C-alpha cells in the first residue's frame, strides 16, 4: 500500500488511476512487488490507508531512514543544509464570515429538522440576506446577531440535551463566532477545511491554504525533514524541529542557507553553538543601521562614524512595551567641530547619539560578511531550493491540497517528499554508474596502451 502511494505521488495520479496504471505497467508491478496475475486492492482502500494507517511520525521515520541510508552508501557527500517554506492552495475557496454564519445557521436547522421538528417550527428560519447590505461591517454584525439568537433559542429548549447532532452543530457555531479572528477574517474561512488560513507571499499577494517548510541538502537536492502548517505560519518558527530531525538522520551540518526570514537571534544562536557557518542575508527589519556611515569594533564595543569620531559612552534604555535599546554617545568635542554636524544631528543637540538594538554589534559582523564575494557565491547554492519547490508543485501536485484539513495536507506533503527523494536518489545513483562506466572505459584504454608500450620495450 505504501508503494502504491509512492507511485501515486511520483506521477501525480488519482486513487483510481494509480490502480489502473499498476494493473497494466510491468515496471510498476515489479516496484510494488506483485505478479501480473495477482489482484490489486480497491482504490477506496488507498484513502482508508492514508487516513487510518499512516501516521505523521511513521512518515518522518521513513524520510529520515532514507537520508540515513544515503549517507551510509556515500550518495550524500556534502555538508550544507537549506530551509525554506512554500505555499499550497487549499482544496476549497475562502468565504466571507457572513456566508459561513449563514451555513452554520442552515446546519443547525438541518439537525433540528431531523431531531426535533417542533422546535424548528417555532423559530424564525428566514436567514437575513447579507448580500443586499452594502456595508460589509453591518452585514457581519447582523449575521452574527441572528446566529447568536438562533443558538440561544435552541439552548433554552428543554429537549436540547436529547439532541446530540444539534449539540454538535451548536458547539461548532459557538466556537467559530467566539473567535475574535473570525470576524476580522483572520481565522476560519471555510467550513469544509477549517484548518486552512489566509497567508501572504508578499505584502500584496495573498493565498488561502497551507505552508510547507522543508530542510534540504542543496548539492544533492535531497529533502531531510518537513513540517506543514496553516497559511498564516511565519517562516522559521519550526526551524529547530527541522534542524534536529536532520541531525538525527546522521547528516553532519557545516553550512546553513536561508533567506532573510531566517535571520533571527534564536536561529543564529543554535547555528553558532553548533559552529555551523551561517549563509543568511541580513534582514533590514532586524538590523536597522546604515553600514556605509557607521562601523563597529567588537573588542572595544565602540561605534565609529564615517568622519572617524567614535562613541565614548553607552546606556541601555527600555521603553514601555518596547524592546531594549542601546544608546551610544559620540565625543561632543569632535562632533561640534565636524563639518557634517547639520546633516548628522537634528534639533538643538550638539552631540550625536546612535540608538541600536541589543544585538546590533553581533549583527554587524553578519552584515559585513554578507557583502563579501565568498558569501555571495555560497548563497547561490540556495537556488536549488526554489527548483525543488517548482518540481513538487508542477509535477507532483503540491500546488494544491488533495484533501481537507491539516492532517491530510501533512500526509500529502510527506508522501510527495518521499517520492521526489526516491526519484532524486535514482538519478544520483544512475549518474554515479555512468561516471564509473566512463572512468572504466578510459582506464581500460590506458591499460591497453600501457601493455603496448611494455611489448615494444621488450
């Protein structure tokens, strides 16, 4: 059953189609391990196997074991690791809160119709027409008020305790409308897939679905670990889990590649502790300093301006509800005589003060290293992560969820990873054999020529 799923995700086939293909293709039969005269399971059993037998932990174990065997067999030879996230669209469309509340009310009426039609006949089942309301905020308020009245009316009934299906519908509706994010359109946007969320690829480009974050070895392009979250997930939040699972597989990490979203203190500290070279561009949102005007000396803990003046004192200040800041003060005597004083200092102050974050000194070193040619050359390796994203989406169906819910999306992503890993391993092994064959050819020619030279000398 697992091999059938690997074939399914390898060639992006439906449950019915993969059974049809395996029943006709001898290569597929050989891979699955059956004879042409043997019967295949019904297509419906694949769905049951995914939902009832497969578990997230078992899939992670299989992925780690594949990576471990690649290391033992010498297929993986590099020591770099890249982590990035990509988005996957949900298998449904997002809806406005008004429409969701309309469906919740209909669901309550439907269960009442089955369990207690008397209560239903006493209720106002004319759901407000939110589409006729021009004001979107007013429509949400009207629909929420109406749904709350329906819930209260049902709960007041003496027969409420004897209606389990209605209780479930009421509980679901209550939980959804009580969430503050729901009305703000940042929570549930679909009753079919309640785990999917709205996320952003950029400031203006949004999507509705999930985020798949995975760790990959850039040179061999083999994925070592994967995590799936809803669309509102912030990249790098599960970095430590991906990093640890990669190390558990036996991979020796010496370099780490990531985009600006991974330039965070907790991530940098983990990599620094393990003495891993960090190839991450500096994030402007974290390190807000113009390096062309100021430089830092770590040994003396001093900042230097472009005119050569340096700081002589430092204070730590913490404003209410804000992060602590370090304020460095330059030498007043030098600042007064500086020709750039009007451009550098605003207001009536006669001395330059530089306010930076607590970790600005440490980030300065990263900033300087990220400008070197060596850093830029190494960072190019991270491009293979984008290739892998495109491969899984275009050829293996990861651009859209096949089912509904986070668990279904997680199984889909992990089966896709397993499929592309096996495909990549086959490609690497075949290329190694091709190199060996070519090397053997030239060695044979060399030995033949060497024998000729020996016979001539004799």
